[in-house]
């Protein structure tokens, strides 16, 4: 595990974008596993800036996203398809046909099987970007999730629904279900980049990096990945300093 400690969110975003840019330069048709949430927004902004400055070419890049809410069409402002289009895809020269996100409206079981097949047909994920849920979730793999699962439907925990409610006009609108890559899918990526900022993630980060590897903290399995890079800011490291790890 390589741990990069940064002072703030701006530095985190710059460093994460640099690692993704390096992957694209090394393998122009790479398969990037992408994430949503507030954490990667800055990273995507930096990638857009690099593209606009003529430093990056996304024309051959393929992407697969971690997850999607059930019941939201891609045109819904809180769907993850909409998020990816507005924060990244619409600002770069990627072929949208090469960007894959689970379809929140397709029949659940078939969609999961199709998505897993899709990832395999692309040749697997070269670099998977991950944020961290406050309860240690990755994608929408909530505490207790099996470490070997592939893409599957999930019922969201009330803590995740609450955490994500801030992004909806009406908290009642947050879907109770989602489709997510499983932890088995995530762990099969060639490289993983976990980005974490803010004090409210400090406990989850400590458990993820230095706690026991246990399904009660889904992100703890990342300790077993052979090519994990973690970029986190001082605030997220607060608990790790406190316990002297
Ligand atoms: C959501 C997403 C996760 C994301 C997490 C943290 O539940 N499914 O992929 O990592 O929230 O989000 P944020 O970065 O907004 O804290």
C-alpha cells in the first residue's frame, strides 16, 4: 500500500488527477473505473483542466462506473450518469459510447450480469478510483457485504441514505436501492486509487487502512490489494495520528 498524505483537498485532487493522467498516457485505451460523490469532483475538474490545456487525450479511454441508484433515469440530476456527464464526460473528448454506468431502470438482475460481462469484455479495469463512505463502504458495498461479490443489487443503509440526502432537494427522494460493482469486481482492478478527505471520514480511514480486514468495514479489504494507492488529507488522517499508527 502506498499512502500519500496531502495538506488539503486541492492537493489531493491534483495528485489523484496526476495518477489518472499517467495511466492514460501509459495506456491510451485504458479502462478507468470511476466513482461519484463529492470527493472525486476536484479530481475530475483537474482532469478537465489538463484536457483543456492540451495535456490529455481521452479519445480511446473506456470507463466503467462503480454504481448507480435504482429507479433514476440518466437524465435525473441525482443519477450517477448525470453526475459523470456534467462533471467529466461532457467536458473532454471521450466517446460517450465508451462510458458505462449501470442502468438504473433496466431489470435489476439482468443489468448486473450484463455489467459484469461488459467489464470482462473491456479486458478488466486498469485503474479503479474509489471514494470512502462514512461507514467504510466502497461503491455501494455496505458493511457486511461479501468480499467476493460481483456486480449486484443492494439495499442502502439508512446512514448512507442520510449521508447522500444532502444532494437531493427532498431527502425522501433518495432511492433505497442501487446497483453496485461488488468488492470482488473492485478487487480485480489492476490498480486501485482511494481518495479521502475531511474529518468526517477519519474513523473510516483508520479502520480501512489499519483495522482488521473485516466485512464490517468493506474498505478494509483494500489492504490486501497488491497495487493500492491512498491519497488522503490531514483532516482525514486525524484519527491515525491520534492513535499513533
Ligand atoms: C456514495 C457513493 C460512493 C462514494 C461515497 C462517498 O455512497 N456510492 O461511491 O464513495 O458516497 O461520497 P462522498 O465523496 O460524497 O463523501
